C-alpha cells in the first residue's frame, strides 16, 4: 500500500511565494499613486469649497444690497468682505469655506496660510507645495483661484 501524502510540495510553495512576490511588486506602486491621487482630490474639493463660499458670500451681499466692503453674516458668523468678496484670511474665506473655525484656527485636516495676502491651503505639513490658492478681489473685479500646484510631484 502506498501512503497518501497531503499538503504542498516544496516546489509548489516556492512557486506560490514567487507569484505573490511578483504581484506585490506590481501592486505596491499603484497603492502609492492612490495616496497622491487622494491628496489631489482633497485639495480640489477644498478649492471647490472656497469657490462656493466666495460665490455665496458675494450673492448674500448683493441680495442684501450691501456696500462692497460691508461684512455679511452667514449662519451666525461674520465674514469680512473687500470689494464684494471675502478677504484672503483664515477667519474670512477660510471660515466661510469650512476650512477654519470662526476664530480662524485651521481644521486639523488642512494647513492654512496667507503669504503675501494670498489664502493658501495645503493638505498637511508634509506636502507644503501641494496647494490651492485664493486671492481676494481687486476693486471692480473677482477673486482668483489656482490649483496649478496640484501635480504628482508636489502631492
């Protein structure tokens, strides 16, 4: 009588381990790229929020027939305006967009700054160049927005 052998042979185990190694080598770079894509999507969402907040505050000011530099109140919070749009600050556009508290403290998910009067949002301290920006409106103009820094190299 022959004994029945159960289990895997050494060759079968080596083949399975080799296949798993090849699959993980192919999959790992794709997962790394997903993190970059997620950061870019997060920052595009933040820019959309900024644009919506600027449009909402501007329309509120227009419908209430207020002067261009008169602050507006949104959901109990005062938003400081200049030339018909929110100022480029944490407490103004940052709060209106939901990226900062009513006292201007950045939410933990973002890093906010205002270098040279340009409101800048980054996803975290490790990706300081992965930013979107809001520049307050000039007289008789509209604010400008930029997501030019949302590249795979920056994010």
